[in-house]
């Protein structure tokens, strides 16, 4: 029986992406809702902006340490069990944020949340390589990653509303925020364990011909292994390090803005509810832009320039904010462009990662790229808090992450120039 490639891919996408997107939606809400919690939590538990920035960034330390082992365990144990375990554990820990009482407990919760969530994102990217041929991946990854801006677009007004419920059940507003936004991850984790197939051969909703087609289109080239292992040489693989430095430029900006943007907007003079809706605006636009940009990258079969242009926009408009901070409208417009660009970057870049890395290094490499890239989230968040306390405003607080974005843009330029990747063709899988 002859099968339709497009119909098969569409069937897989409709079966897998909604659950994966919902999981990542909840993951990101639980990761960054600390930004909204800080609007009242910091004063309640007596911590400064510098302490908050350092603590918020601690998430990325344990996230980085446990990222690679977690991704390798996913390969060994299977996506269904491991992704479900990740979701259940981070949901419980996120809800326990309601018990934060001071600096040390704040640090502990953020560190534990990083341990729990480690491996989720690169695990999903690896999982996508099992199901989708290379020519579809930028669009599929972009659709999946819409869950990130969507989480802030939908989650910001919800978080702002929860903050109006101060005193409900005898809890403070920020305690309610952690509790109510942590529990959905536990429920979704159980659903993943029940319904997510590990690989095409496990999907009872695919016919034998469709299973064979997907397996054939996603297998490694002859002589390559799809299994990764921890090897000291792999840590210093030039391709992995180059992609890691490039990713740090977008990841640092994305993570820091997700945490700090509500505080920045409120510092412009807006109330909490208005802050929630204004914070949602850039992410709503980003949802559309990242899909269109990812689709365009696939149509042109081009990754480097699509990634580089996005990263340049991030850098440029973060610097612009420093010069227009007295004008709230211009700050909001600059944030819209910068945030949209951080998400436009993701589809083409992660497709580049899956195509550029040797098949035997994909699981390891994607995890290392995500790990090193996310260290920029820790460094940037900490520096923003320090600059905010030192200067008394956010006028120049975003400059450090703008410089990290510039560095990432330069690295991408040299990847394209010296490796002749401007029109990279996927290796066979």
C-alpha cells in the first residue's frame, strides 16, 4: 500500500504535539512564575533584587548538571516513562514553592526544580528526531516550542489574576500561585505515562507501512549509532561547543526576560493586573512569528541566516531599551520585538542542531547545547538583579544579555563562514 508522506506526518503531529506542547506549556509556567511571585514574595520574605536574581538563576545550575545524564536515561528507559517522571517531580516541587520562607528555602526550591526538570526539553527534541524526517523538523520544533511564548501569553493574565486572590484558603497570593500552577504538571505526567508511545513501532494508530516509512526516514546513516554515551572527548566537540555558545545568546535573553519582564513592566508604573496583560503581549506575537519563521526556514532549507537574523534583533532591541527607558510605549515595543526574535530563533536553530551533529552525538550534543546555553540564564538573571540594586532601575540592566546575544550572533556567523553551512543539508537519518 502506498502511503502519503504529508498525511502520515500530519497524523503523527496531531497525535503527539498537543500533549508535548501542553507539557512544555506547564513546564515553562512553573519555571518562570517566580517572576510574578516576586511582585509580592520578595517583600514578604525579605529578599533584595540581587538575591532574587541569583536564586531565580540557580535553577539553571542544577538543570545544567543533570541535563546530559537525564537525556541519556531517556534514551535507555524510553520517553514515556522518563518524560512522565520529569513532569510529576517538577510539578510537586513547584507546588512546594508555597513553603518558601526566606533566602535559603528560596535557593533550595530553585535548585530542586532544576534537578526535576533537567532533560525535559532536549529529551523532547531528541524524541522529535525519532518521529519526523529532517526536512520537517524546523516547523515541527517551532510548533512545539510555541508552548513557551504561549505559556506566558496565557499564563501571565492567569498569574496576575491569582495574585488578586490574596488570603484564599489562608494563603498569601504568591503561595497560591505556586500551588495552583504546580499541580497541573503532576496530572499531565500521569497522562504521558498512560498515552505517549516511545517510538513509531509502539504506535497502534500507525499502520505497518507508515511505521516502516517513519523508521526508514529517521534512522542514522550506515555506520552511525543513534545511541549516545558520556565521553570526555564529546564535551569538547567543536561542533557542540559552537552551537552551545550560539544558543547562549538566545537562551540567556529568553530566560531572563521570562523571569524579569513582569518586574520591568511594573517598574514603568503599571499595576499588577495591567502588568499581566502587557507581559502577555510580546509572547502572543511571538507565538505567530516563530511558526512563520520556522516554516520559512524549512521552505528555504536554510538554518544559519534564519538563526543569525533573529539573534541580531534580540541584541539590537535590548540595547535600544537602555536609551528609551523613560518612554513606556517604546520599551514595550522593543520588548515585543526582542521577545519575538528569541522565539523565532528556536525552530531554525534546533533543526540546525539535529542536522549538524553526528547521529551518534545527537542525544548527548543536544543536552550539552541546552545545558551550556542555559548557563546564560543564570548569569544574566544574577547580573540583572545586581545592576537593578546598584542603579535603582532597569535602564541598563538588560545590557549584559544583549552582549551575550551579540557573542552568539558572531559565533553563528563563523559557523556559517568557516564550515560552509549557510545552506546546510541534513545528513541522512
